[in-house]
């Protein structure tokens, strides 16, 4: 049996709260932290976990320009989603760095995978390319009338982009987008590991206090 307890602890700001979810499975107690802010009545949420478990309309893959699902997020998507996703990527063939394309999501809980191509550290113009990869994913979600999307920290694994800079770029891009005209109701950042989660949480506090 699995029981999930959600506690909402207000932190003195109308639009900011931190939730601590305790996941109790047998004798193991695991704490899962989330942080939620609202931007123009839309939700921006941070969670720590595995993006392939997310139930948003789309999850974003940290892809390469050839759309070949390698390791990291892409590997997890390939293993859990099944071969259909790579087959659809092969039909599309590829896209530019900073671009994004959409496929269905095979056996995953999400309905779609948006494959966003982030920059490789050292190739030049990385910040703008990461901003574009984030923005083009959000636009593609809207074009497909999706309501919710989950992002990983694009480029910060195999591609070697610094996580702090990634948090600044991806969060500021998402917040600006949610302030504009969009049908999206929820944008989630799914961080792999506690230190990446804390770093994004610190950056989100800064962004929302501006
Ligand atoms: N859920 C959420 N985040 C994850 C997961 C997961 N299951 N697995 C890793 N991360 P990466 P990149 C984090 O390497 O740097 C592949 O070969 C990870 O800790 O997936 O953009 C592709 O095919 C890191 O913070 O993507 C490309 O060739 C972040 O996700 C290339 O790697 C991104 O790590 C893309 O490299």
C-alpha cells in the first residue's frame, strides 16, 4: 500500500508556498519536495524526480540535433516509452540547436514528448540557444493546444552546460512566457537530484521577488 501526504506550508507570500510530500511505502519514508508559484493564474512548479514519471500533457526530452535518443533523459524516455518514439524521431529526421519537435509518447504517462535541442557547452552562443530551446518547446505545446508541460534542466548533463545558468535562463523564459498570451496552465521543472532542485528553488525565489 502506498500513502501520499501533502503538507502546504505558506511562506509569507501570497503566490509562494512549499509543499513537502511524504511518500510512505512499507518501511521506507521518502520525502519529495515541490515548490509552486503562480504567474497570471498559471502554475509554475518545481519537483525533484524522474521526468518519465510525469503526468503532464507533454514531457520535454533533452535531445540532440539528430534526434537520436542517447543517454540521460533521452535514454530514460527510450527505455520506458518504447521504440515508437525513436521511430517518429527518425521520420522527422532532425532539427536545429535551439529548436523543438513533437512526437507521441509511447508507453509513457505523458501524451507527447517535445524534443528540445539544447547547446553543447563550448559550441558558442549557448545562452541564446538554451533560451530558444525552452521558448520553442513552450510555443510547440501551445500550437498543439496542450495545457501542461514538464522540462528537465536541458543541456546540464552530457552537454555540460552549468546548472545555475540553466536555471536562470529556463526559469526567466518560462515566467515571461506565462505572463503573455498562452493556453498553458502548468509548467513543471523536474530536477534530477536534490542539489539541482535546491538550486532551481533558490533561483525561482529570486525570479519571483523581482
Ligand atoms: N529525469 C529528469 N532529469 C534527468 C533524468 C530523468 N530521468 N535523467 C537525467 N536527468 P541529459 P543534455 C537530468 O544528459 O545535457 C543524450 O545522449 C540530468 O541530471 O539528459 O541536454 C541525448 O540524446 C541533467 O541535469 O541532457 C543528447 O545527445 C539534465 O537532465 C544529449 O544526451 C540533462 O541531462 C543531451 O545532453
